[in-house]
C-alpha cells in the first residue's frame, strides 16, 4: 500500500517514544494522577496490543480501526509520537479496509511500544526513587 | 456572582476505559465535579433518562454507535443550552469535528486533552447554560406578569359594568339587560382569546402604560 492512499496526518512530527516533560506539564497540580495513569496504562497495554493483533490475524478491518484508534488516543496522553503515528497508520488501514501492510506496521508498532514502555517505567522509577 | 461550577454533574462518554477514567479523575481533582461514566451510547441514554446531567464530554469515535449519532439522538430531547456537549477527538479527526458541530455539539477538545483548556471550556459552557436558564425564567416571569395584567385590564372593565347593571334598579330596563349581556359576552370572549394566546408557543406584548406590558390578544 502506498503512502498516498492515506490522508495527511496532523499528528505531532516527533520520534520521541515518550515526552515526559510535555506529559507532566499537563498534570501541573495533579502529579499523583500523572503517575497513577502510567501504572494504569502499563497494565492495560498488553490487552490493547492483543486486540490489534487479533484484528490483523482475523483480517477484521472494523476491529482494526477501532482497536488502533483506541490505542492511538491512549498514547496521545503520553505524547508518544512515534507509536502514535504507527497506530494511526493501522487505524487508517482498517478504515480503508486495505490491510496488506498491517502486519509489517504492527511489528514496527510493537518495537516502538517496547521502547515506550521502557521509557515510561524508567520515568516512573526515577520519581519513586526521588 | 453565580458559581456555575458548583455541584455540577459531568457525564464522560468514551469506550476507552483508560481515557474515560483519566478524564473522570482529572475532573474530580480539578473541581470536585460529580462525574458519571458511560462506555457507549446506550449507557449514555440510560443515564440521561435517570440522572440529572449538566454537561457531557463525549468521544467522537466509539464502536457500535458513532459519537455523532449519539449526539443527534440527545439533541432530539435536549437543546444545546439545556445540555452542553463537548466532543473529545484526535487531532487527525478534523472532518469529524465539523460534523459534530453541525450535529449540535457545543464545542470540542482534542487529544491529548489539555486539562486546563478542558476546565476552561467546561466553565464557559456551564456559565452559558446557567445564563440561558436565568433568561428563560425571566421571560416566563415577564409573560406571567403580562398575563395577569391582561386579565385585570380586559376583564375588570366589563365586570364592573356587569356588576353595575346587576345593582341597578333599572335592571328591568331592556337597555340595562342588553348592557349586562354585552359585558358578560365580552368577558367570555376575552377568556377565549387568552386561552388561544396561551396555546401559542410565542406571545406578543403591548405597552399598557408605566412601562408595563400586556399580552396582545386582539
């Protein structure tokens, strides 16, 4: 599938796996909630990945669109630019019912999400030590 | 000054448990709102049937029934001033934003939700809803006052004539009986006209001195 088949994304052009500074800035007077959200997200992330994987395996475009959209929305809270972009691509594939490259993009997403998870854990651990 | 944010209930509609819960917790911590959560359109409708809600934050894209469809159904029952709805959307969903606003959404916020912006938008729409409610009450009171003045003015005169005729020793006089009949028919006519006016959705007013208004019934 060529890139031309996708609409232009206005997602932030960032390759950061996780922008901790931007994330924390939004929780100015609610820092506890910021860290609570990290724990909560890390606990549900495997199920979100599983949903996408299942949709790709069963070639269910509607399910891929919804599950990728949900993950993209969740990731946006963390300013996770690179993973968000890949989730968006999967969402568009589901929307357009063209899933040829979905498996490849999903593999890239898994790698990015692994980086992202590690960054999140590190970020939360620094705070716990402090 | 009206504290429009106090004791208000916000309904958060989002199929993503994580996003929904994050918004709910932020609303609670920022302003101690009463927060109710719904994970789809059906739950949203059920809640609106049973609980008072002052504002809705709703995700545009949800499985099953799309956010804009939920929005249209809510608007069949509640106008934008009665129940403000703020849509929550991804930055990439610009066309959905336009669709939502055309379908009756009051406003939108984009993900990642900036909590300060969210609070500011909520505050604005709660204030507008409160002002609109106050205006409606004032209009109702004005209409009620005008209605009472109309009854007083239109009925008192023929009533006084009728009573005068009844008290008159000349009641046996045919002219007095005619005047009495005319006065009573006038009262009956006025009552009928006022009934017609009250069945209308809008009423017209007319000045009746001292800056007072009466309902226009003729």
